[in-house]
C-alpha cells in the first residue's frame, strides 16, 4: 500500500466513525431530520429485534419519534467499532460494513426529578451498511440486534394496615 492509500483509508475510517456518532446523537436528541439526512435515498433500518419496525429511513424516523416520546433521556453509547471496506463496481473502498456494540440507558418522561437512574437499559449490536456518495458517507442499512434489556422491578407497596 502506498502512503496515499493508507491516508485515504484513515480518513474514511474517521468519516465512517463520525457518521455513526451523528446517528447516535440524532436518535438521542430526537433530531429526526438529521436522522433522515444520514441515510442514502434508498436507506433502510431494521429495529425488529428491539420491538420496532423495519422500513425506509423516513418510516423508521416517524416510528422512533413516536415511540421514544416515552423517554425524557436517551443516551446511546456505541463501542467496539469494527469496520471493513469493500468494493463497489471495481472501486475499492466505496462501501463499508461497521459492526459495533451498544448500550442504551433511557429515563421515562414524567418521573420525579429525585432519581437519575435509568428506567430502561438495553444493549446489543448494530450492523451499519455504508455507501460513499457525492455528499460523503451515508447509511444504506442499519440493523439492530438487541441482545438484552433490563427494566426496573415493580415497586412493592406496603400492605395496608387497618
């Protein structure tokens, strides 16, 4: 590999990493216009293992907007990122696959301000399919594989005394 190719690969890795970070921020901040802009025109997302839907970026953004209204706080932590660049029409590095683990604590809206503990925490793995476009790297596909979920235990009420 030449030094020029190695530098291009490093720059692509940084760009792909930045795109995944923008994805997490858009979801956590509820910025659904930004979410849609991260995808290619034919981009799709699949949240079925997390109890969601599969569809184009617009459909999924609408579903996320509605279902995440329940939570006043969301924080995706996307870690252990592994990226592989592939060929598209004989051009090296025009597609990428990034797999990453995630943990996602969320706080239900309307809870008292005394507790900062999350009400729901889930974790799993993302598979991001990416495509280099004239506008830079974009998401072609997002697949969520939720592996675990922890919800708070129901509170026990003290028995009524007579």
